């Protein structure tokens, strides 16, 4: 049995030797060329994103100042209006009658005042001639002053009636766009009834929250109000991204920052103001505010360098003998779809494979 096995090995070796003598080469490992980069630190703008909600800078709730029947609605929902434009009309007949009555009372008060004045001047003349007593003069003077007070009161009633009549015509306090109109012509309205909201949308504020740690990089702790304003002025432009992923064409600026940290969330409320002359932004819409912040002295590598293996991320580092070894790294997505920031795993001077890294295996020799 042993002799048979020995003969088999001899035959196999003979066959191999025969193939070699016929000029046939044995398979050899081929070296493939790969792109590599040498790790260095750099500065990079990292877009930081925050969930935000748009609000007009002057959103005004429209409510009537007088009670009455709504006779006419002069606008429609979504309409752009100018400051002072008529929005609603309330039945003004009672207000007109009240004004006329007040004006009649004023005329009567003026007539009484005129009579009291004549009486006072006459008593004063007679007193100087010692025809009437001081008592009579004082009574005439008091009657004249009382008549003057009645005139003032009647004049105030006229002005009040004019104001009430003016309240029957409701105008836009600001330029903007009309919101929902929950009432209809013929409805009985009173003070406090919400007729609509006029969103002053020439300037829109995107409201969002920023972590306290990020605020500290924007504005130094303990900075004065003027220093904070200067710091906000140096911040980069903000971009608003709609729900559908579309970027709003106008850039905004961070305009305000609250001075109190929310104890529950550890964030501060921030507003970024965007121009809205075309009315594309609507109060209440939600989206994302993106602000680029500069990170200094960080390691940035192409995303194609990173190989994902289950819950790990690895890059292939080239050793001195041109073989590669897998190194686990901790990355941060910059958001540009091309690069990662490396937080852990690589050092300045390391050489890694970029394009084709996903085709490598541990210990493979590469050329570059």
C-alpha cells in the first residue's frame, strides 16, 4: 500500500516537471495599480443642518373692534395685499347713526356754551359796575365752565363715534399675504372673532434651535450684546432647503439669538431672515436651514476610500513593503456627497488607497 502511494507522488512530480519542460508558466499573482493619497490636515467648510419653520416677521391676526354683521369680504385666501388695503366691511349703519347723534349733541353743547359765555360776560360787566354781587358772577362763571366741559365731552363722543365707524372698514395693518378666512359674508362678528391672518412676508424668519455647544463656537461665552451682534454679522450666509429638497434661491442671514438656554433640550432659539419679495416662502412651511461652519486642521478623505463591513468602516493603509492593511476609522459625513472627515484611525503621513479600495484584501501588494 505504501509503495502504491509513493508511485503516485512520483508520477505527479513527473507531470509537473514535464509541463515546466514544455515551456508552460505556473499562475502568478498580478499586481494592480491603485490610486492613493497621503494623509494631511486641512480646513474645510462643513454644512450644518437644522430643522426650521418659516414665519412672517409681522404675522398679524385680524379681529374686528366692533360688533356687527359682516357685509363684505374684499380679499381671498392667499392674496397679496398692500398696507392699508380694505379687507372686510362690517354693517356701518348703527355706527353712522351713533355718529350723527353725537354730532347733534355737540351742536347743542356748543349752543349752551355760547349762552353760558354771554351770561358770564354780562355778569362780569355788571359786577364791575357793582350792579350784581360776587356770588352772581361766580355762578355765571361756573355755568360757563360746565358748558365748556359739556362741549369737550360731546366732542369726545363724536370722535369715538368716528372711530367706531372707521372700525367698520377693516384694512391690512401690514403688507403681506392673506391666510385662511374662516368667516363668510353675513356672519355676525364681535370683538375677538378671528377673521384671518395677514402674514407680512416681505421678510421671513426661519426659526430653529441650535445646540449650546455649537453656539459657543459662534459667540464666545459672556460676550456683550454688541459683541454678539458683531459675531452674528460674521457668520456665513444661511440656505433654506424646502421639504422636497429644493434650495430657496435667496440666501439668508442669522438675525437673532436668544440669550437663554432651554433647560430641557440644551438648545437656543435662533432666527435666520430671508428676503421674500416674490412671495415664494409661506408662513408655517417647514424645511431645513443649512449653515456652513469652518473646521480647522481636520483629516478629510474621499468617500470612495472607505469600505463598509457590517457596522465597521475601514480604509486600506499602504505599508512600507507596498502591501495593504485594513484600518478601522471613525468618520463624519460632511454632507457634500464626496468626502468624509476622519475623527479616529488615521494620522498625518499615512498613505491610503482611494479608488478601488473595495476590491482589496488584507496583505495584498499594490503598485501606485
